[in-house]
């Protein structure tokens, strides 16, 4: 029996002067997407927070990154791109302004003193409170971005946490984003700090000491460091500066839009458990336009389905969440989208479908796709020893498709991963768009992760961001209105 398997070529991205499938070569050859916009950040005022040693080390590294950094030597010439530098003379045409008056230091003794707190959660909360006081003072100086250098003393205090579930190719700069604790109830420093710092109105970029001093990796004593393999220096710089540019308000790339089709809005919906366990789950929607601009919209309380145990909204909850998400889209763009695509981490049941369609009909949005997107345990095997190609699509039946967003990348002539590539299961709950086009869009949206400059992401940004926001927002005291995604990444 011949399986209905097809291949989707690597989608292009739009840069300043032309298109390219790879973020790094697109920026180097054609400049950032917002090249011609007056509002783009040509100068980024960065405040550095950390110990005296950390602030000095980060400052030296940022200065070094003004110049070109050669890529890792490899026979695969496209896999490890050189970093062209971040300066007005580089393809970014932007620079980081380092002003010592913006920086702030924490004392190692303040951190080691936290070790006297016997309870792990108490230590994390005390560390967050300590850094939050420093960040509040720094934010009043109006930097564009705050770079928080994680002190080695703090990483030692966090040594009881379990290893974070990162793709090692994305883990060189950010550290505590996706901790999957085996013991429930453990606080997460990164997530709690990001949540508590939301009212400051300044994006925070976290930086590990081993990113700018590789000899320090053995001294990073938290469990995440044990599971983390360092990227080459050029890739570290790429990932750091594309994230920094986005957090400062820039857009290095965007999705390529078919001008003959209506403008699309992509919404990711995920669920999370409230910190105090008083509510079972709460829904989160993340609204993305084709430029990659994301906004947080919170939903209401949900319940687990008695049959499949998946978190579910009722009809009113789905209606309210989607209506609120699209209202925020209109507030940002002055109009509703012509098409809406919803990526949900669980399949749609009848009440959710009815609520979503009711909201779309009321706004006269006639083109929409309601999909569920989840990690799949199924595998497709190629002849020989080569992993499946990224872009391999198996339309399993009328409702389900299997898409490889991990896999061998033809541009790299290599599979840029360490483990067996994983696939996504796309469940087409209610669709008006061709399934091949839907799969292409999912593949495109995996390239909208502003923390990653290589073609390695598994999930589309809709799902990834919704989950990431959910992990952070549960620590927030309150959130008012729509919050840009750059404050959560």
C-alpha cells in the first residue's frame, strides 16, 4: 500500500530586500525585515544586571560581538554560519549602547545568604524579590532591554531543580524557560521573575555566564547545566542578538504573505494549572500576525473532559476567548483579519467548536481553520540511515496529518539535532483551507521563534508561545489587557 506522503520545500522568509529560507543568511544578505522603517531600533540601550564579575564579563562579550565571529568549522558549509557582528556597519545596521550608569550589581553575599533558607521555594521567591528590587531601580532609567546575567551563586541555589526540557540547539542563551520538574510544586526562577517584572514595562534577556566564558560551564551547578551542550560561539551570538533585536521592538524577518489571499491571524491556545491549585486549568491565547507580533490574551477556567481527560472550555469560554483575542488584534491593526487559524494543544470538542464559530460568525470572518497541534509519537522511516526530511507530510486520513518539523534540512545537508527527530500530529477539526497549505503554514510558524536562528524548532510559535506564556503568567499577580509576547520570551 502506497502511503499518501508528500514533501513541502523549506518555506521562505521575508527580509529587508529579498527572501531566504534561513534566518542567518537572510539577515546577512538582505538585512532585517524592518530595514526601511523609521521606528526600527538602530540603537538599543541595554542595562546589565548581575554580580560585578557578571556585568563586566557580559559587557566585554557584547563589545566583542560588534565584530565578526567565525562559524564552527564543518564540511556542511551552511550549517554553522559566521556571525557578522552587531554594529551600524553590520547587516543589522544597529548597535547596543553600553552605558555603565544603566547597570546595576547584586552582591554575591546577598545570594549565598539565601542558602540559609531551607525550603527550595522560599529560596526561589527570595531570589526573585532580590532581583526584582534591583530591576525596579534599573527600569526607571528607561533602558530598551535589561540583560540579566545569571550569577553562579544563584545557579548553585537552583541546583535542586530538574533538567529543563530544551532542544539543546536553542539552549545557549536562555536557561530556565521550560523546566519540567519531576516533583510537582517547585517554583521556577525564570518564570516567576518574568511574571513579577511585567509591570516594569522593560523586556528582560537572561544570559548564562558560560555563554560569554565557556570555562564557567562546569561551575553552573544547576541541573539544567548538566543536560546542556554549548553551541558554537557564532550560533550563541546569532540567537542572542536576534532575540535582543526583537525585544527592543525590531523585526528581523516575517512570514511571506500571498497577496492574493486574505490577511491571516494565527492564535495559539494552551492550558495551565493555577499556581495555588485552586483552579484546574486556565486557557491562554497568543495572537500572532504575519509579522510575528504576539499578544497575550487570558481566558477563563476550564475543566478536564471526563472521557479523554483533556482540558476543555465550554461553549461560552471558547466564544469569549476567541472574541477577546480578535478584539485585541483589531485594536492593534485597526481591522479584523480576513482569515483566522487556531492552533490548540487539545482537540476541539463540540461546545468549543460551536463557541469559536459563533464568535467568528459575529465578526463576519468566513475563512477559518480550527486545528489541534501536538507532539506525535509516530515515526516515518527513510531508506538507509538518514532521518526523515523536514517538511515530510503524511495525510493519514480525513482528519489527521503527520508533519515532520524536525528532520534533515536540505539547506544544511544535515539533520541539525542530537536525537531522533520528532513529528507533529495535526488534527483538522474544522477547516476551510487546503491541508497542504495548512501544513506549510505550520512549518513556516516554526521559524518565528525569536530565540532561535537555526531551522530546528519542533512547534509552531503559536503553540510554543501559548505554553511559554502559561508557565509564566501563573506567577503574575494581575495582568491587564493584551501584553506583547516579547515580555515573556
